[in-house]
């Protein structure tokens, strides 16, 4: 089976994430998309993160009715901060029959040279890169890339958290179950 690994803080998961994941599973050879919830991305500030188990639960709520999606807590049990190369090494050992590809935005791919052991990462794994406005892929680093035009929304988890703090509605930016849970638990206030 071909698994697309969609890494992220998902702080919170929003409909933009789901649109990209769905587009990839429907328009590539990927059979399933695993949402890899990162406890701490070493390139991001940890102070604004909701607890990783709460973020995992929000992903589970968001994808509960899609059999092609799976929420993964694999990085919760690995050394922190999380490094993609370490996670992939672990997953290949645990699931030797699966083929793994990394799902990444073109903005993140532009920073791939800053990732731990990025040379090994691009030598061993394929990447499915969805284009983000203003972030053209000019350097491939020799990686096996599938570059896609996925439908994108100009929203981000940062924007959603700001809207919540300002007591503005994010009702249509989050899957309904996630919206209700975030509202009931007063997350991001």
C-alpha cells in the first residue's frame, strides 16, 4: 500500500488540510493519507501549541468518516523534537511492506535543506509537493518529486487561533466536529 505522510502540528486541523489530503488521495497513487501529528516541530515555536493529545483528538474528529485517512501519534513515542527522517526510519521498520511518500507544501520544501539529514531523506523517499502561492520549486535537490496544483484556501491554523482569541467565528474554517469540540473546550482563547 502507498501511504502519504502528511506531517504537521495541526494546531488546529482545518478544512484546508483536509482538502489537500483528499486531493492527493484522489489524484495520485497514494492509497491512504496518514496525518502525522507532530508534538513539536523543531522549526516552530512550541509556546502556542495545544497539547499534542488534544490536537490528535481534533484530527481524529476531523477524519472519523473517511477510511482513506488515519491519524497517527507515532511521533509522540519518539525523541523530541520530531525529525522527519527519524519518524520515517521508525515507520519503515514497523511497516516494511508499505511505500511511504512525504506530503509537503512548496513553502516547506524550500526549507528542506534545513531539515535533519535531508540528503538521506530525499535519497530514500518520494515527495508529493502541493504548490503554495509565492513558493515556486526552483531547486529539487535531486528529490523524487510529484508537484501538484491542489485546491488551496488562504487560511492557516495561526489565522484560526487569532480569530478565536479575538472572539470571532471560525465555524466554516474547521470541520463541524472540530469546531464544536474547540468551542466546547474553549481552546485557543
